[in-house]
C-alpha cells in the first residue's frame, strides 16, 4: 500500500510499504478515508525529535473497517470509525483511571502509545491506505454511516479533544476570561472549546494573520505578539490579567518578529510558559497541551536539548497558580464531542484549510511547515 514515509529532516515521500495485517485477534484493519497532518508531525518532520527515517506518519485517522480479528466483539466490517491518536488497552491502571494517553500496555517500558509517532510504540501511522488498530472495540469510535461531517469527525482523533483538554486542564468555567497562546489548529480548538464551556472573553495570541482571523471569526479577541508584548496588550485592555491560560504552542515557541517559517534561531522555548504565569491572575490555572520534550536534538541551548527550561516558579507559587500538562486522553472526550457534531452544536472543521490526495503529502508538509498559503489544517485523503 501507499504511505507517507519520513526520509530526513524536511522531507517525506509517498512510498509502497507492506500492507498491515491482523496480528492479534483484537485487531482490526481500517481503510483510511481521512488522515490529518498535525503540528506534532512537524516536530518530527523538522528533525527536532529522535524520529528515525522510515517511520510512517499519521496519528489523526478515520476510515471504514475492512477486516476484524476473531476476538473483536462490537466493531464490524463496514463500520465508519475514528481512532484516538492514543493507542490504549482499556484495562491497565492508567486506562481504568481514564488516562488513556498514558496506557502502560501498548508501549512496554513507557506510559503512552500513538500511531506513527516517535517513542510511542510500534504502531504504524495512518497517512496510508490502511492501518492496523489494536484493541479495536476500545480504540475505534463508531460514527454514523455515510460521508457526512467527514472533516469534523476526522478532528476527533486529536485536535478537537486536545483543544478541549487544554480548556479542561485550565478548568475553564462559564463567565471566565481565558488567554490561549497559539492559534494553530490546537489553539483554535482550545478557543472554540473555551467558548463552548461558556467563557465570557477569550484572547487568541499568535502572529500568523490567517490564524488570528479564524480566531476572531469564532468570537475570540486576536492579539498579534509581533505588535508588542502580548501580556501587556491583554492587561492594557482589561486593566488586569485573565482567569485562565492555555499553552497551545509548546517548546518551539518563537519571539516577536520571527519569520513565519519559525527559524530555529528565533525560538525561546520557555517564553509562553512565563507569559502565562504573568498573565493569569492569582489563584488561576494553566492548561498546557502544547508539547514539551525531554530530548530535542535541535535545542537552542544545552539545557533546552534536555527539555530543562527556566520558569518563574516563584511567581507561580506566589500567585497560587495550578497547572496541568500532558498528552490528551482523547477517550475522555471523543464520544461527547462526536455527539455535539451530530446534533449540530459544534462544527470544528472551520479550521480545515486544505484537503488533498495522499500523493500530495510532500507538498502539503512543506507548505504547512512554513505556515504559508493559509495552511492551517490539512486532511489527506488516500
Ligand atoms: N497534548 C497533546 O495531546 C497534543 C496533541 C496535539 C498537538 N499537541 C501540541 O500542541 C501544539 C500546537 O499544535 P498545532 O497543531 O496547533 O501546531 P502549530 O505549529 O500549527 O501551531 C502553533 C502556533 O503557535 C504559534 N506561536 C509560535 N510562537 C508563539 C508565541 N510565542 N506566542 C503565541 N503563539 C506562538 C505559531 O505561529 C503557530 O501558529 C504543538 O506543540 C503540538 O505538538 C499536543
Ligand atoms: Zn495530532
Ligand atoms: Zn492501558
């Protein structure tokens, strides 16, 4: 089958790889209809992780079940399904606690597995024609038959739940004010989720004009950090900080005036974390779905290469702030968010800017990585 294969930094190719097989009676094989490119893929694409050439990318996958193992009970051939990016067993201690992003079964020696991702286990990605899904009854979320809401449902694999997770980690409640750093797909979903949860005022901070425009379209107040310190811009408007803050940027955060290409020399990995500590009012909370890694081959300093960042922890303590981090436990949210899409209460596909055939993946990676031509969220259709 055809699949998107990582070759070297800034290069992927569509190549023939072996078809996936049922390896365990709990497996299914899914024929992929949609697989998205994620900001998380770009960390690997840019050579900023330990990912080795040859890995098949793709952790945001949906499709139709083609084959089921003998022990799969509720999923059937022909079912339309979307898979959380987390691969999880459903029965380990973390899964039982709802922490399916930290499953200890699927990636021995580590807590957490994912498709097509460095250090997340043997699971081959779904930017391909077919994909093996283990523990299929647990990992395949059923969807209504047909083709309706395809782009909305595809976002249930990661970014809609992850944006919601950011709002959940920050404990966003009705009537609150929220600052969301990053207006990439995850940031836009964090803005959207904060509004769904009833926030009164949401600030969206970025410097890519198309992305800030999308945030404004759904009701956020856009703040361009190239036009001045975003914390000051928010405090000047409000006369105070905000109740809650969300980091949807991660360790490749850049300083003001950096090129949209995100030149490494412009990176300041701790900038957003310290701005959050600054902008959130005393007793508030920080939700940090933005990715931070313990090993970054391209780190801007020796300590950054180890993921050791300097934080204003004294200020955080003094303000009595709480914070939450980590991979999204997609299973906690995906069925509920699916039902919001079906009932017409949510339409996350407003973030999708491009839908292209699998063969065009190399070009889509290049443009998405440069955040050019309005590339905000790309869905590949094998
Ligand atoms: N926790 C999880 O489960 C999970 C899941 C998916 C993605 N992620 C992570 O979430 C982050 C965002 O993902 P994405 O797909 O939206 O990525 P993205 O790269 O498309 O978006 C990041 C945005 O942050 C902006 N940015 C850079 N520096 C900034 C700064 N100093 N202040 C404000 N904005 C700044 C960029 O311009 C860009 O628009 C990534 O780190 C990704 O790895 C985490
Ligand atoms: Zn993703
Ligand atoms: Zn588990």
